[in-house]
C-alpha cells in the first residue's frame, strides 16, 4: 500500500493485481477489503481488476441471473400471481400416449421471461423508489385534496398560504423515505453498484419532484390568492431544500437531514405565526411567506442556496459510494 502522507494512502497496483488473482496473503486481503469500504477510488480499481478474472465473469453471470429472477418475481406479484407460479410454469399437458404416472420437477419449463415493456417498467419503479410506489404518493394527494377542501369546503381563506408553507417540505419528505437503509433492504448492495450511490439518490429525487411539483403547483393555482405569494413561488425553496437535504445526508443520513432542513423551514415560517395565534393567523402566515418567497431578493437567495447545495453535494459524492447512516 502506498503512502501519500501520514494520513492518506491508497492501494498499489501490485496489491490490487495480487488480490484479483488470489495470491495476496489473507491478513493483507482483510486490510485491503477494509480500506475499500471507505475509498471509492480504490474500490473501483479493485472491482475492475476482479471483473477481468474468471471469478469476475462468474460473479457477473450470477448477478445477472439474480436480477432477472427478482424482476420476474416482482412482475408476477404485481399481477397477483405467487412467486412460485411466476418463476415456473408447468409443462403443457401430455397427450394420451405421452402420459406418465406422475410428473416430476424436471418436467417443468424454464423461468418465464417478462415482456420487455413490463420489465422496463419494473426497473423504472425500482429506480424511482418507495416514494413513488409507496405511501408517500397518497400522502401528497391528501395534501392537495386537503388544501382544496379547506378553501372551497370550509371557506378557509388562507388555504394557499398553508399549502405554500407545506409544499417545500413535501419533496424533502419524499427523499427521506425513498433512499437509505430504512427504505431499501438492498441499500448496501445498491450503493456499491455502478448505478447506485448518488446516481440512484438523484434518480429518486427527480421522481419525487416530477410528482410533487406539478401536482402542488396546479393545486396552488386553483386556490384563492388571499394575499399569499404566487402558486409557483415555492419551487426554488423546494429545490434548495431537496438539494440541501441530499448534501446533509452525506454526513448524517437521509432521515436526520430531512428533519433538519424540513423542520428548519417549518419553524421559520410557522414559528412566528404559532407564537401569537388569533383570528388573523392566516393573514400573518401570508405575510410571513411573502417575506420568505416574494421578490427578487428572496428568490435570488434561494437560487444561491440551491447552487451552493449542489456544489457541496458534488464535493460529497464519494460519501454516497458507501451505505449512508440512518
């Protein structure tokens, strides 16, 4: 192992090659494996070296077979079929002269392949994450429907202001429930794959934004203004909070980061209003939101916060190459 200085060291080419061909002594192999848990660059070099060996080819075939079986099982379960029924189809009924006393397990047909379009849909839903296929999507619909019910059913004039106060937190909550050990039982494996880590986190973030942005913005347009900011005024704050949550998650995990960013926003917006509740609480909420969202200064500050969060997230990208904390 080479030493750049007293604190930073990386694997030498000789160690990587000896590990790949199996000639590295066991204590040195343990040390190498411990090092690559926290070093994305060395992990990539070791993975590339191992993939070029006979063992690497076998592992690649096993991985492809496991993924194919999992996707086929998920597709079958989505159609109401059991995994066993999805994985294996019985052979066609034999003719009269081909009948045997009892069919054996060897007479079953191979694994049924899912149609290409269904297979792509299954991969897309898996990549989108629990935020799209779980309980989060109904929760977003409840928020939108609740705002409309408050405005037109209960005659609450500050429904848009309340929606704008909650809307920036919705993507943050979606990110918190869609990425991390709590959201994916295969999180440690996914984080180590080329398509995992930050790439998977960003894919699921885009899925969360693709659902929440149009739904909540259209809902805001349907609500009476009553002095509240424009329906799209929450978009930059929502983006900044989402990127800030991803950057902070590289230090403390997704759920803790969501509590910090989302809770901080709610405290800043609702705190002054809840400290002095009264008949004019709706109007005070609209005024507080106007200070936070209206005008070039406020929107420019949120744009700058989004850019800074993106820069920090880029710098912290290696942290996503290993499992994040809870």
